[in-house]
């Protein structure tokens, strides 16, 4: 039997890899690094297993540092905004989940109207609400989209005939090799619920740190009236139960909800997940649904719609975490805008 080596190198050799990862992560963020943190509370579905490692990033600097530290530890990382467009697997997510809670935004005069610069973690509904209070117009339609600015850019979120693409000027992103770049909106190739970022696996995507939007001065009462209209329209058309919003993209010239209804699945339930009786393209969590329940509904709808119409429904939500192979083919400061508006969206 060989004599164990002593001293610094001996102890380093004997460290397990997970201990090394813990030392690197805790060395950077201390007790704020959580282990086996359940992700369900951070998603709009209220579904999902634990994150192996978890950190809430409260500033853009922390967001950057978290990515850098994950890279140094050689572990995968996933940035989660408001978790409103993901289905997290029951088995959870390997590596570091970075919950993006960056929250600053500013509005300042620009050559055309006003320029809004928002951290990627800012909540869209809070942003839309606060802009409206300050008489800034352009994002009212986003009031009912429960995502973050970063998630909305990745997905080119939209509603009621408007989309992020209409207003986005540029983003500041962090490349996988640690560079910060300002990228004009055109480079993101934004299209219906798509961006070029979605062609890259989540762990290899650039991370959006901030986004710039062209917005306009408006009359506060008018902007707020529009906001109320959008809220009303949503309340009447969408279910209130936890969900991930629209599950499938609408195929060209049709509606995923219509197709799901046509194959008899509106209201259909597996486990505690159900195609909403109010809006068939929403899967709702009736309470205690698992990711597998949702996945089974997804697979069933795809199969039935393909068999009946020859159309393959494409997912709008993203499956994240550990999954088996698919079974189917698959502001608080409201100074007048002209002098600048600045604030935070709150926790
Ligand atoms: C009730 C309900 C209604 C909805 N209505 C609409 C609607 O009308 N229109 C619409 O378009 N969508 C809608 N959605 C879907 C969803 O809210 C949007 O897609 C939203 O923009 C997602 O943002 P998020 O922060 O929640 O993203 P997340 O779900 O947190 O993340 C989605 C993906 O984006 C990545 N990502 C997140 N932040 C960043 C970042 N900063 N940099 C790089 N990648 C990032 C994540 O890693 C993940 O891959 C709805 C959802 C719900 C639950």
C-alpha cells in the first residue's frame, strides 16, 4: 500500500470533484449558493425538480460573475428569468441555475422618442406598469406576459399584434467566452416566437444582460387606459391556473389551440395536468402535476394532430433539465421622461 502524500497537493488530490465545485461556487458567492433547490416555485407551471446548484443574481455584475464562476468550475449553467416559458423536468437540472433578478431600468431622451434601457431580469408586467405610470408608451401590450426582459427577447414575445421585435434596438450580451458585446436587434433574427438564440443549446447561448428599446412619450391617462384594456382582454381569454402559457407555436395559417380542440383534447387530463377548457393551447397544473404529466399531454397532442392533419406541432415552451429522449418523431423614480426615468422593478 502506498503512503498517502501529505500537504497541499495530497489534500487537493483527495478532494472529490463536487467538493471542488462547492469550493469554487461558495468561494465566490458564500452561503447564497444553494444546493438541491426546488425549481417549481420559480416557474409559472409550479412544476420542476431541483437545481443541483442555485444562485439568485441581483445585479448585472452578479449575473456575469455567476456565468464566469460556473465556467471556472466546469459545470453547465442555465439562466432562468421568470420561468414562464420552460417546463423543468421532474429530475431537475444539473449544474448551476442562475435566477436572473437584475432589475434596473432607465428611460432617456433619444433622437427618435425615448430610449429604454432595461436589465434582462426586469419583469415585463412590472416594467409595462411603471412605464405607463410615467406616461411612457410602447410596451403596454406586454402587461400580461409574465416573463423577464431577457426571456422575452429570446422568445420574441408578443401579444395583440405587437412583439418585442417592433421596439428592440439592441442588446448587451455575454458571449460564452466571456466577452460583452452590444448587438443590434437585427442580428438576433427575431421572428414569430423565435430568435437566433434558440438555435443554440441553452448552456451555450450568449446571456442577455440588458436590452434597449425605442419607446415614446404618451399621455399617462391614455397609456394607462390601454394597459387596462390589455389586462381585461387577457382575463377573459386565458386560464388563471398555473401554466406555461401557449404550449405550441401556431402553425402557419392556423392555431394550435384550434387543432388541439379539433382532435378532442380540450379539457383532456393526464395526472394533474390538463389542456385548459378555456384555452386549449394552455396546459394547466391542477395542483401537484408533474413534468411527466405535462410531457404526456404534449406527446399525445402532437401524435393526434399529426395523425389527423399531417401537421407537426412545434413546442413554444422549452423543456429544460434531465429528460429522456422525446417519444415522438419526437421603477420607482418617475421623473418626467424628458429629464430621464429610472427605477427598479422590485423583487
Ligand atoms: C400565463 C402566461 C401567459 C403568457 N402569454 C404570452 C404571450 O402573450 N406572448 C408571449 O410571447 N409569451 C407568453 N407567455 C410565455 C412567456 O411569458 C414568454 O415567453 C416570456 O418572454 C418568457 O420569459 P421568462 O423570463 O419567463 O423566460 P424563462 O422561462 O425563464 O426562460 C426561457 C428561455 O429563455 C432563456 N433565457 C431567459 N433569460 C435569458 C437571458 N437573460 N439571456 C439568455 N437566455 C435567457 C432561458 O434559459 C430559457 O431557455 C406566457 C406565459 C404564461 C405563463
